[in-house]
C-alpha cells in the first residue's frame, strides 16, 4: 500500500527549461516531506525538504511546493542541467515514523 | 569523514543460500535503516535501529529476513534461505537527527538470487 505516489516513472526535459516532478500522498498525518536524488550505482542523496507548516521552500535552482489540501507536492528545477539527470524520490513522514518513499521518477535532461 | 559503507556491492547467489549484507554507519549517527529498492515497490523500509536497538521491523518481509546491530558501527541484514524474489538493491542509511531527518545512504548492495 503506497502512501507516497510518483505517478510519472520518467520525464524528459530540454536543458535550460523547467523540470517539474510531482508527488502525491495519501496520509494526511504526514508533516515533513523530502526529495532525494539518485545517480546510477550510488545511494540516494538528500536534495531539499519542506515542513507542512510551509507551502514553498527554495534552494538555488530547486524549489519544492506543498499543497496540503490536495495532498500534493512538486519539485521544480530551473533551469534544468544535464547533470540533473537522475532518479528523484519523494519521501514523507509523520512525527516518530520513518520515511515513506515513492517509486521514483527518472529525469533526463537533454542538451 | 567516510560515508555509510556497505558490503558487498554485488552478490550473486543461488536460491536457498544464505546471504549476509553488511553496513557501517557514519560515526556518531544513532539511527540506522535498511531499505530495499525494487522496480515494483520502489524504496521500502525493512527495519531501523536507534542506539543499536531495533525499533520498527514491520517492513521485514518474512522470517527469512533478520537484521542485527551488535554495536554502533556495524549492522547486518541476513536472508536465509534466499529466493529469486529477494533480488533487489539493499541500501543501508544512517541519520543523526532521527527517523524524519536527513538520511545518508550507502551505495547499496545489489543482490541477485538465481
């Protein structure tokens, strides 16, 4: 029973354009959300997070938006670069419980 | 400081054999997690420890799976007997700030059970 869903397995974007990765969740108790990035043959690495008390968090080219009423969050990458090509995992948790991860979205940024 | 270290990186074994995966967390991290990645289920939590004590093992699929953390710098995940459906990448991660904080992952152990 997936509580965190990434419905797009893959996404292809041209270099310089915006990449938008989406994530939906079912558990209304989730209060902390994170995005992880994973290159082939490596472990996931933390990218950006957002608390449920906010609706936006920005870090350089990366911005995460949270829509609690829709139980939806998105990661925006602007501008996209070839080095951003990776698998992106959305994760969520509620206090005291370990992270639930989505299945991931594979992003390909083409020159 | 070295990151999370996992071994072996790759393991190919035959059905019925015992498999042991190893993990050394980042020094000072009190939380250690074992995750499994498959195409069908993505990253799923198997078990996590706090101060070497197993806290939540509800994700361990069956009795064939067991995990131990004998001390703060070492953990094992054992599968006995292994089955083809256990084929996956197994990640170990550690955290300083708890279950909801940033996790630092190892490079993973890719297991293939023939």
